[in-house]
């Protein structure tokens, strides 16, 4: 039974060492002053997208404008 405990501890030690990162290598963000958004902006950004609003925006754009890097412009999205 002692051998089993030694083997088990050896496996635990190996993986603990293998998958741990020394604390000194981890970046910190303690000196960064993050800008906060207002509660109203948070509510607006968290609101659900309505299909009717998406359809209105897509249909109001000129179909030949803003081709994407993949070559598809708004005509493609309006049609499909």
C-alpha cells in the first residue's frame, strides 16, 4: 500500500509541476485605470437584437458599398 501512495504522490507532483506557472511570470493589470461605461450604456449594449432593426439597417445600405475582405458586399447579405 505504501508503494501505491508513493506512485500516486509522484503522479500528482509531476502534473502539479508540469501545469503550474510561477507567479512571477504572470502579467498584472494593477496600474491600468479602466474606463467605465454608464448604466444606461450598459443597458443599451446588452439589449437584444431585433430582427426588424437588423433588416432595416441592412436594407438601407447601398448594396455595392463596403466590400468585406472575403469579397462579399451588402448585396450578398440582402439577397441571402
